[in-house]
C-alpha cells in the first residue's frame, strides 16, 4: 500500500509539473491533474471494445480538452 501511495504521489507531482509549465494554476490546475490521472489509469476500461483507431481519436480529444485554456 505504501508503494502504491508513493507511485501515485510521484505521478501526481510529475503531471502537475507538466500542467504548471503549461501555465495552469489553482483549482484549474488541480482538476486537470486529477482528470488526467483518472483518464490515464482507467482509460482502457472507458474504451470498452473500441478499435485502436477510435482509442487514438479519444486520446487525442482528451489531450485537446485537458490542455486548452478557457481564454
């Protein structure tokens, strides 16, 4: 359990740093990190039996949504 917590904390810190470098901060930063981690962890389950092509389309869309700004 401790190893899992440590790995999660490292992933969170890494992804957070990526979004910080992109200019996100505050609650916007926090939710993007959490959504990204959920997607990265459970993405395969969300695809169901989608084709590889469809999976790639969904991944690209996820990237676009999570990295765009509202400005």
